[in-house]
C-alpha cells in the first residue's frame, strides 16, 4: 500500500458516501487509544493527511470550537466532522460509533473484574496498576496545569480550588461555578489576565492537497446558525432526555439506583470542562462517597481499565455504572450481569447526550462567540480550578494505595516504589499511559506469582 502523503498537485477527493464514512468511524472506535491527544492526532492523520476529507485549517477550527465545550473533545470532534460531512445523521452515527465499541469492551471487562478479580493473578495485576494510576493522575494535573496556569492569577485559582476541596470538602459544582464567576468578573476589570492565548493547534497548518471540505468550501446550509434550528434540536434533545428519565421513574421509581444514576451523570456531563480528569473528582464524590455505588479502590481500578481501552476516558463512567448496577442488584439477584449492563448503557446515554446537543444545536452559536473574552475567560478560570481539584484526587488515590487499611495501618513500600517508578516513566521518559500501566500490571502479576 502506498502510504505517502498527498501533495498539492493531488486531485480533490471524490464525493464521500455516508456508508464509506461509517466504515471509518466504526474502525476508529476500536483503535482510538491514547486519550484525547492520541485520538485527535489519529483523526488528523486519517482525515486531513491521508483521506483529505477536511482541510487542516477547517479541522483545527473545529477542534478549537470543541475544546470550548464541556465533554470529551475527541468524541465531539468526530461528531462535528461527521455532521459537517453528512448532516445530522452523519454526526449522530460518527459520535455513537466512537463510543459504542468502548462501551461493549468495558461491560465485558467489568464482568471479568467482578467475577475473577479475587483470583490471585488478576488481583496481582490490579495491585501493580493502582500505584501507576495514582502517578497517572499526578501527570494529568501537571499536563493540564502547564497549559492552564499561565500567570499568578491562574495559579491562585488552582491553589484556592485545591484548598476548597481538600480542606473544606467543597462540592465540585460549587468550585466550577465560583471559578466561572470569578473569571467573568476579573475579565471585565482586568482583561489582560485572560488575554487570548494562541489557539490549540497541535501542529502548524500544512497543505496536504485539496480536501473535500477545503479552506474555501462554503459552510453547508445545515452548518449555518438559525434560531429555528437551535430551538428544534434543543427541544428534541430535551424531550429525549425527559422521555428516558420518565421511563426510568415509572419503571424503577424516583429514588432507584438507575434513576439516581441518570440524574447524577446528566449533571456530570455538563461539568467536564478540561477533559475527563476534570470530572473524575465529581464522579468520585458522588459515586464513591455519596451514593456508594463502588469503593475507592474499585474507582482506581476502573480508571486503569478506562485508560487501557479505546474510546474517551470519560467512559470510565460505564465501569462505575456497571458496578453500581451489579452491587445494587437493579435487575434482581439472579440477573447481576444484565443489571450492570443496563446501568452502564443508560449512564453512557446520559453522559453523551449533552455532547450531541452541544454540537448539533450550539456549534454555530459557540463558533460565533469564539475568541470573545467574556465567553472564554470563565472557561480559562475553570481550567485553572480543575488543576487543583485533580491534584486533590491524585493525593486521595495515593493515600488509599499507600495505606490500604487506613492511616493507622501498614505503609505499602512496594506500592510506593511502583508509584515512584511510574512518575519517572511519565515525566522523565515520556512514556504513554498504556505502556506504563502494562509495565505496572506485569510487575504486579510477577509479585503475585512469587
């Protein structure tokens, strides 16, 4: 196969059928490892450089827009490009196929985890993975902080958010709202604090030959903002949410596990500014501490599974829901797998429905406000606050890993060595999450065999 990239003299690609596009989106759902950065890089290589379905400039424009929204930016980018190419159905199918393979894989892995997690070899694997996950969250805080903390004000927001959640146990939504309001007020008084930074581009714009959607290709009619279109999608999206929630209430009751999961993860879905790591503290507070759908140790294991499977990292919510549905016996004691699978599927629906609404209804509107300080400053403040919240999550994970039986129990020196080695691999050798987790899992399995 000729893998050379096209040149400027290449001919423009032929028209693209929905069926051909769906085959690609289906494949992408199974190979989208590496977190959002890896997924975006993969889409850039395939869609811009190799297939030339969209130009580099249009791709980066869509990416910058998606990064302004709450939710998984890689999945939203796939939805956006699918929508741009093939209207509403193209966007819905592209976004769904980006998620469904991960859902199926995580349901299967969650069942294996619950059924065989007590087996010595598997328990050893998770013993090695947990310290590496703690190091992974520290690395995520550093990565987001290096992008968000550009001046002393941003550092102050991050420190304040850390103290608020660490010392005062402030709920995550309150931290997000306070940061957003602070950003809006400060931007009006001292706009230079939130002066626009260079757009997230990933790499310089380059010409890979004429694209199907090129720089000068006019926006299709369905991609232009209209008030009627906005209202239509908002009404349909809201009605769909209300219909599913109504069925849950009638079927299981307002206080049932499934209904509470639907409400909780609907709120979580609109608070994911800054990526999946930003919402993990909120999920932890609600799922582990408040609802007790799973334990802190199981949450760490779920994050490891989420990192090692394709699809958005926020799909860790499927693991959380599966365990909550299983432990809560939502389908009865004789149908534990069915209850877990139903819970995981419903939570995935409630988690990603807002992302589809944001793209199909709010895309042109958000694009029109892109670059306006009154809109971007609150998001920048939220990103800074998220750094402090993620650091608190890392410390919480580390505490449960290093003192597994509590502060009065034995300090786990072996786990500390694995965590320290993982930090070195992340920061010094720049290894990816999957590589480090695989190495830690191998160490844990080896220790269990000794």
